[in-house]
C-alpha cells in the first residue's frame, strides 16, 4: 500500500525509496519481530518455558531451525530493506546483544534444569550471532552465517541427547544425575561431544564460527570484541560444571540403572558428529559457497551507509 508495488521479492523491495519517517517505523516493526524470535534480552520471556515444556522433536526443531530465523531475518531483511535505517537502531541492538551474552550465560551457570540451561546457552550464542551481523564486516557476517549452521547441528545433537536422557531417567535435573560415564560410555561420549561443541570446542564448526565473529567484533571496537570473547569463556565454565555433575562424579539418584545407546540411536547421532567435525576441521569446504554473496552484499551496504561504527 505504501509503495504501490505488489511484490514480496527482496530485490524489488530493496530498490524502493521510503521517506525517513516511514522507514524508521517499518524497520522498527521488522526488528521487533526479529528481537522476539532471536530472542534478544528483554524479549526472551517465552524462550525457557518453550524449551522446557515442548516434546523433544519440537525442541530440536525450535533450537536448530526456528530460533535461527530471527538472526537470519536480521541479516537478510535488516540490510536488504533498511540499510540506512539500521544505522539508527544498530547501537541499541549492539547493547542488547552484549547484555544478552552476559545475562544468558549467568542464568545458564545457575540453572539446575538441563533444558533450561541449554536454552539460555542458545540465547547467549544467538546474541553473539546478532552482534556479528550488526558489526558489519566480512568476519562478523561470515562467522554469523556459519554459526547459524554449525550451532543448529550442535543444538540438535544436545537436545536429542537430553531427550534420550529423559527417556532413561525421567529427569533432566542436574542434581538427579551423575556417573553416566561409568554406566554408559557411549552415551557419555556423545553427550560430552555435543556439550563441548555448544561451547566452541576447537575442531568443531562452532569454534571456527565464534572465532570469526569475535575477530569481526574486535575490528569494529576493541571493547565490543573483548565482551564478545567472554561467550566462549563463560560457555566453557557452565558446560564443564554441568558435565562434572552429570556425566562424571558419583552415580545420581536417577542414574543407578542407565541403559547405553543402541545402534539405532547412535545412527541418528553419528551424522551430526561427522558434520560438526568436518565444518570445524575443513571450513574451506563450505565458506567459499557463501563468501561471494557476503562480499557482494557487504559492498552494497558499505556503499550505501558507509558502515556501522
């Protein structure tokens, strides 16, 4: 109605010239939707209840696919439709993303429920992806898009493991667990691997992606980069603390009898492990496929707005 053009094609809409006031309000509507979807801190109240109360297949889809649509939308539509207007909102998004890195990490450290803990962990990492998008350089964008894919693999893996854990113990409370490594070594291996992949284990795709985002953040501002780097440190803290109490240590009240993974379950998990290792060891197999699009889009944005400072 505003433009007189009945099209939803990004290429058609990106060439339109909105007046500044209209552009600010349209961008606000889009950014509000993306902030809820990511979610940025302050728009996150739906997140933990959704992760806790949903069945395992729904949580896997939510964490691996649905949650990533917010940050992808921020990149694709934010810069595709509102390059100049996004400069107006960029400082606010950066502040919310940085607060989210710390806020979600603190909640993850204190959380006794595994589903809630990894929900907050996802919130922290999605805030990092949003930060990488807003810093507007090739490292931030490349790392963010790569992290969307690699974090999807890791989060799908860990929530599948939590589902299998609940099937065996009827509990995902950390204090109820323990000693799994002794009782079920195959289960322990996959659980530890996916947990460390979430934290950015070197050799997995998440490490490559996080490193690129942190480099991009440092190039934008040294203090933003330093705060972004705390994501990897804090993740290692709450992941190792959780593993020490669930997989290792004494046998818990709900793990006295614990069945190891069968071949069907391992067949479901092994492809995720292989993909995480390949994306971490050989990122050059994947990055060239989307790097030209990043360079082209970044060039157009920088030409239009001169970069987000």
